[in-house]
C-alpha cells in the first residue's frame, strides 16, 4: 500500500532539518530483520530512495539480512537524527526492487564499489584481508576495460511501511510522537505519549 504524500512530506521535512543541523549520515538507518522464528538482528544501511512505494536500500541478497529477508520479508528501520532531536521509525513488508531499478542504481556507483560488490561474499567468513584484496584484483582483471555488470546477488529492497512514527525531542522528556498507521488502505494519525 502506498505511503501518503503527507508522510513523505513530513519525512522530507525532518530529513532536511537533520541535514542542515549537521547530521553526519542522515541517510543511515538501523534496519532490523528476523528469521521469522524469533531471531532478530540489526545493522546500519543507507537510504537511497524514497517514493510512495517506500524506503529503498541496497545490499547483498546472500548476506545475513538478505537471507533473513527471504525467510521473513518484513523489517523495521530507525533513523536517529541526534543533531536535530528527531527519530523516525518504520515497520512493514520488504520486497525487492525491479532488476531495472537495481541496474540503474548500480550503474551510478563508483567503479571501486561495483568491484567490491562482486569481490565481497558479504557476511560470510573471510580468511584474511589479503584474500579479499586478491578477489578484488581478480574482479578488476575480469572486467578490465569494460563496464562492471551488477552482480545477481546485489540488489535493492523497498521497505513499504504500515506504520511510521515521527519522534521529536522536547523539554523535560515530554517529547512529541506522531504515529501513522495503515488500516484497510487508509492512513490514520495519532499522537502518542512520550
Ligand atoms: C554508516 C553505514 C552504512 C552502511 N550502509 C550499508 C548499505 O547501504 N548496505 C549494506 O549492505 N551494508 C551497509 N553497511 C554495512 C552493514 O551495516 C552490515 O555490516 C552489512 O550489510 C552486513 O550485515 P548483515 O550481515 O547483517 O547482512 C553500512 C554500515 C554503516 C556503518
């Protein structure tokens, strides 16, 4: 179900405030995934796009999070914007972006990152730094003088929230919290106790 334009505007407003307040990595969000059997893990990823379908990040489908997203295609994500005193939380289903969208974003990455996406078996054990650099050299020679194609195991995912909460820091811990939730295709907005 699509995000409302009100939520997108609210997010963009808070994001801009974070950026002008000097937040070092305003696109960074902590993404929590699960194996669907009770194991929950989290890590930071970068937000690369936002539209009415949701929040897009890119990763390796064979990584820990990639494998969990196959087992349980739902996630939660939290942006912490300390400099502007804001937090945004998302919860909802996750799906893969189209191959075309993944190709389009991959082609904008610098060549080093494109090579790295092939060289790194993300989240698998690695014998040594040298072994990784050896793999980088192999990939570089494989694609010498030609474009690096997108690896089949590297793509984008879109988190399409069913709930979005905006938290703003206020005096005496009497913070503002606004929760948007999706019910039968309609977004509802509620104020929550801090
Ligand atoms: C600031 C920051 C941004 C990151 N951005 C990404 C990202 O966009 N995609 C990604 O796969 N990993 C990113 N990482 C690395 C992940 O946090 C994580 O180490 C990696 O994806 C493997 O996680 P997993 O084993 O849980 O799948 C980032 C790490 C940091 C600290």
